């Protein structure tokens, strides 16, 4: 099992903090966001490699961080992948970065994909067990509580088994407060479909676009996130996350 952490964005909404350091390395409750992510993924059995895809601006900082953090996971290989972008004008996009890592690193294994700024307050071991059981694509879902919030994310409908039957990015008129978040599982037999998605010239950004493309082609399941999920998108939400996770 491999893990890919998406960390190649420039987080311009968090300027000036992210002018000189990447968002996933900003501290929340005393430790970098990315460490919160990895600490919660740690209970998933079988993880033997973690890829962190970043950009040319911040690759060295992630290398320095990984040198220290990998001591917590001595049996896991950490690889920092530089996508060579330098700013928003030439970035590859989240799905472009996903495809880059799969191709450049010759990934032929089950893959968990997670955004480096996704914060959870509970361990994610059950996510791993659910994914093994389904052996199909899985995305985590969370109830944000307000329809207006859904307009920033995505809307989806599920069948009785929790499979996606409808998915729309940034809906104008959502009817549910449940949204898919940036925590995905792609079993190895699905990876060729990711190559196909990119080869067909589909949009390389926003991970949800791949979900929208895949669910009519193959069963795509959902897993409900336990506890709290937090998306750091502004200075205000960063401050709020610090208060919540410190408590």
C-alpha cells in the first residue's frame, strides 16, 4: 500500500504565511499539518511508502522535514516528488500531480491519496479496513452541516450500499450537506483508468473531477469520516483549527 500526499499548491489565500513555507508545513497545535495527516493514517496496515508531491519552490523544505519525520516510521520509505512547477501559472494541478507520481515512480500498488492540509481528529484505521474490504475506489465523505458550505465543495448522492450515483463539483443548488473530501483510495487495478483520464485531456486539477469521471465507469464507494474534519483554506480557519486541535 502506498500513500500520496498532495502538497504542490501555493496557498495564496494564506499569504503572507505561505510566501516562504508550504501550507502543509504550517503548524497546527504545535506540529505541521502534514504530520497530523500521517499520524492519523499510521494505523492503516500495509503502508510501506509515502510520496509527497510538491513544487520546485518548496521541495527542499519538504526534504528537510522528511529527514526528521521519517524516524517516526522507520519501516516506511519517504519520497519527495518535485513536479517542477514554480507558481500557479505553471502548476500541474492535483490530478496532474497524481498522474506524475504514478508514472514517474512506477506505482503499481493500491494507493491512498490525501490532501496535505486535511485535518482529522480521529485515527483512520477503519478507512483502510473498509478499502481492503471493497477493493474498489473509495472517497471519504463528511457532513459540513450547511448547504451554503457545500457550494464550495461538491454534492453527491448515494445508493443503499453507499455507492456514488451522482456527483457534481461546486453545485449551485445543493440538496444535501454531505460532501466528498480529499481522502481517496484507488486499488491498483484502477490506476490504468487514471492514465486514461489524463490521456483523454480531462481537467488536471480538483481531485473530485476524477471521481465525477470514474463513478459512471466503475463502482465508487464512500466512507463516512468519524469525528472532526477540518479544511484549512484561510487565515481565519487556520486560527480556528489551532484553537480546536490545541484543546
